[in-house]
């Protein structure tokens, strides 16, 4: 019959896995328990015998193989991540795809930028043309007004101008006709 | 023939070394292993040198065949490398490595038992629980190299132990893991593990007395 304390505490005591309090308690038990003392001695004998003579070692080739593969594994791991930079076999495809992707992105960006600039220029031109068109309309309106109010002898600044310049009505009408025609030509030439 | 490097004279570097190394301010195992995974091969060499002997000793005593032990030893380290990413610093690195070695050994022993049952049902040398006949043990060439008769007897007795008891005994002596860690590796309660250790001691004592 084996003392039950050996299984619970004795083995842990021998391998120094008990807390200091438990260890002390078992140490006191050990002084009075010859069974536990014997088993602890037995355990000591087994450990000493097991460790006494030799250490088992793997074959030298096995050791070399493991170290070689460990080295290879790390190399391959880094090659997988960054191999395309230096490995000529794997470099073509990712590099080609990368370059193509970059080209597409750059072309897209270029066309978008160009279109944006062109849009801005067009809107600026439209505004300028609108201004000149307004001027043309004003000028035509002025000329029509001069013709309209001249016979009624109303005081208009243009009436004075008209009188002093000795511009005949026919001349004025032909001027209006010319202004309207140029305006039409101008309108036809613009295409936005 | 057995090469000279197989059996080297025992010095104090089997179990106490790791504690000594850490107290000397060397990097802990987990840190070395992470360094290796980041590409430092030197770190692996340090780890390997530290563990090659206890891991091989454990595997050899479990499978009792040198060629198989070499294969399983290799496999343990390959698996350690491959499963490196899965390693979490929850337990000690030592416990994790021995868990791998133990798993590989158990897989092999199961396979061998199955095969022997299938192909050599009458001449089997290993029963389901892993005990061996004396015939098989006498043919072991490694035993012949041991000069100490007591060690020889202990090795023989170890081979007669059921696998569960041998596992606990070897894990405690080779790996220097605590019983709590061993219980965790083997997925057994601590009390069961301690009980198996007690049975191992009693069985070894009985065997040795019988032999003497």
C-alpha cells in the first residue's frame, strides 16, 4: 500500500513544484512516513540513473537537414513576399501587371485633367462672348432708337450725334443691317 | 553501427541549461522563435541546439527505434517551422514544442499499432497499451552501448511501461516541464497525470527489482 500523500504531494515535492507552505508541510510528513521517504529515494534513483550516462543525439545528417530546411523556409518566405524584385522567373508577370495598372491609372488621370482644363477654358470663352454679344445688341438697339426717335425730334444724345455727323437714314439702316449680319455670322461660328 | 555522435557523454546541459541561459541574460525562447520567423536563422540555430537533445531523447524513448526517432525528430522541427504562425505566447515555448513532439509520437505509435495488428497479428511485439516483449528489447543496439547496468535495466523497464505512463515520466525528465504543463499538453487532469507518474515509478521499481 502506497501512502496517498506521495501521489498528491510527494512527486510535486520532489520536483519542487509545491508552494513553500505545502512543501514545509510535506517535509514534516516525510520525517514520519517511511513509505514516502522510500518513494522519494526511488524517484531520486530513477532520475539519477536516467540522466547518469548518456544523452541521446540525433544523427548528424538529420541535424544538417533540419538546419538547412529551416534556412530554406525563411528564404522562401521572404522570396514569396519580395521575390518578384530579384527573382527573374517570377518578376515578369507581377511587374508587367503593375506597370499596366500604373499606365491605366496615369492615362485616366491625364484625360480627366485635360477635360477639366478644357471645360474651364470653354466656360471662360462663353462668358467673354456673352459680353461681346451684349455689346453688339446694345449698339444695334442704339442705332434703331436713333432711327425711331429722329423724326419725332426727341432729345437724345444720339440724335445730336446723328445730326452732326450728317449720317443719312439710309446709311444708318445699312449700318444696322451690317451689324445684324455680323452678329448672325458670329453666332454661326460659335459652337460649344 | 551507431555513430559516435548518437551517444554523447552527458554533461549538465540537458535540463538545467535553459534556466542558466535565461539567467545569463540570453533571449527567451519565444523571442528567439519570433526572431527566426522574421528571418533570423541564427536564432533558430540557438533554439535548435538547445532543444535537439531533449526532444530527440523524448522521441527515441517513446518510439524505441533510432531511424524512426530521427524521422520524427525532423518532422517535429519541420512542423514547428510550419506552425510557427500559429504559436501564441500563452504557454511556454518549451511546452508548445514538446506538445508537437508528443503529438507526432502518439500518431506514429497509433499507426504502428494498427499496422502490426493488421499485418502481424501473431508475432506482434507491442500490445494496444504499448508494452513490449523482451525479445524486441534484446535486439536494441543502443542498449549495448550503455555501460551502466542500472541504466540498461531502466531503459528496458521504460519500454515495458504503458505509453501513458512513459509519456508522463519522459516528459517530466526530458522536458523539465511542470506537471501542470504536462497535464495541459496531454489534455488530462493534473491528478490523473500525477497518478500516472506514481504508477510509472512503482512499475519501474517493480521491473528493476524483478530484473535484479
